[in-house]
């Protein structure tokens, strides 16, 4: 029997920089991604989000497609510098109006908006002042959050503050592959702390605003399995889990850092500096839900080799994916694993296990699966986009999510990544995730893929199909 209750939300997700385009339209200020992606060699073949898939101008057409597919909710992010070009202060009313019209269009089609306030496009003006390393950025974030509550709060019930700390902090301050392209774990730890402070301040402001809704945090869910049973590999996998999961979930779900892990890693990157009052701020402002983005697991070994932080951005299998920190852990290929062209292991069981681990550690926190999907170069046969591999991937993960619900997890919605083909941050437009194809050789025309019709049936049958 289906585990999906009537109020379960079947949705899909996107993020501003990846779909909107209009990067300098109607008074928008530059974000760190606008600047970064224009630097030679920063992204795969120099792709950027200047135009993206032009959702900024075509959102009505896109919302009509969402409605046709039967989507009940749409997770999208707001571009902070579209609303506040300098990050704080003067409001760009044209930017405010864009999201206002988008929200109205969604509601006209009975599609519940879920807003992500921060999906990585920090106003460049704030980066120029030091970005997330400065506590003042957390204060500017709350000003921005309040503006969004004020303008959209009467119409929007579901809110998330941040998307995936591990990615924008990890890549922004450790691997250096995202802006601001720093490679210094100690700076990462402090920037990350200011993100938690910003989250807590925004949760507090949300509750003060009286909005009748829920606010949460979105994190990557990435299980780590040791390659062998050796105590070294097991310890390396546990450490990777601790860093990827506990370090980033505990502060927003328990209001504190995992003490044991903090002392274990102190010699490597120090400890976050707290300002007076941070302790109680974090503890008193736990969000209402957690959003989980699940794509893959990693197989882990202990690592004494030099640090290597290379990822596959070309979509050619086995093209130099080597990711490991000296003395900590290294990700290796699972010899029995099934992989995507970008060397991500497909492991649906990890979604069930991961959800159950969250429940075991944090209790009955409501969960939304805020991202899940397959990045692939979709086959086109006789003009049709026959993305059977995506359908298989999503079907297996819907089953895995349902299994966690059967085991008692409170999962309230599912948002595959992504509604439409869009810009993959470092992999260009060739890594497709959408239900809707975008033809870059035909004026960005939209076309329904095979998975569009599959998801339409899945929603109509409430997960049965
Ligand atoms: C998540 C991000 C998304 C999206 C997705 C797929 O980390 O929240 O914005 O891009 O991953 O990743 P990629 O585009 O690198 O394949």
C-alpha cells in the first residue's frame, strides 16, 4: 500500500543562478557567481549563467509546464542581489516584482512555492567586504530575509534559509573550485559558523514576523561506506560522515557542534570562534524541518597520500575523479558500484538509510527531500528525449524514500532536481537533470522529455505508477 498521504507534496527544484539568466537585468547587482564564472578557466568550457535558460523572461511558460506535469510544489531560490543589489540598503523594486509575479503565477496553478533564500549567489558587494568570513554578512542576510518575509510572507508557507553548506563552504573555502576560491580550512570553519549564525537569526526573524509557515535548512545527505572492514577504513568513513553530516546538521538541528569531532579536528583547522550569545542563539532557533539533497554515496579509504581534490566535470567516465585529504580520508571507486558518467555512484538504498540515520540522531524532525536526480547527457531519438535512465533513477529513489516512510520517517515532500535542464555550476549545460529539455540551438525552446510524462503519471497516481 502506498505510504504517500494526501498532503504529501510532489514537486521539483531549481536555483536562481542556474535558470534565471537576466544577470544584469532591471537593476540586479552582480553576485559572486556572475564575477567568478566570467574568469577564464573557472567553469567547464567557460559556461556561465548570464542567460541560463532565461527563466527570468519565460517563467509564465515554465509555470504552465509545471502545472501540466501536475507539480504541487516548486522549490526555487531568490537571487539576493536581484532584490538588494549591494547586499543591503537600497531595494530593487523590479527584482522584488519578478518573484512576486512568479509566486502569483504558481498560486494561480495551485503550486505551493518553497523558497530557498540562499543558493550560493552572494552579492559581490558583500564578498568585497569579506563575505561569510565577516559576521556583518550574517546581519545583512537577516535584513534580506526580513525583506522577503515582508514582501512574500503572506503568500509563501515553506522557506529554507541555506542550500548545502558542505558545497558552498567546502568548495568556496577548501577546494577553491567555487567562489571566493579560497583554499584554507580554518577560514572555512569560521565562514561556516557565520552561516549557522545567519540561519539562526533568520529563523528568529521568521518567528517574529508571524508568518504562518515553516522554515528549515537544506543539507547534502551523503552516506560514506568503508571500502574494507579494516579499522583504518572504518575510521576514515566515520570521520567523513562526521564532517559531511554531523558538523553541518548538529548546529541547525541541535544548536551545537559535535564536541568530539571538534576536538578531533582542532589541530587541523582550529575551532569556530563564537561571539557572546551565539550559544543560546543557535540553541533557541532550531528550524521546523530539514531538507535533504541526496544524489550518491562515497566509498572511503584511509589516506596517507597527498591531498588531491580533482573532480570529473567533463562527463567522461573515469576522467580523473580523485578526491582525498592527506591523513583523513579518500573517496575511491566501489568495484561493485553503478556509476553515472560524472562518476557519481547510484545507490538508492543510501536514501533510506540516510533518512533513518537522521531520524535516529535528531528525532522526529519533518523531512523534505529537496533534491534528488540524475545528471546525464540525455539520448535524443527521432527528436524525442528518451531519458529512460532518469526514470529508472527516480523510480528507485521514490521507492527508497517510501521505504523510509514505511519505517516511520516523517517525509513530507519530494523535489527532484531539476524541473528543467539548467546550468550545472561547474559542468556547463551538458549535464542535464530536467523533466523539460531546453534546446540551446533553437532559441531555448522547451520540450517535454519522456520523464515529464512519467512524473506526471506518478504524481497523478500519488506514487503508485
Ligand atoms: C546540488 C546543488 C544544485 C545542483 C545539484 C547537481 O549540490 O544544490 O544546485 O547543481 O547539486 O549538481 P551538479 O550540477 O554539480 O551536477
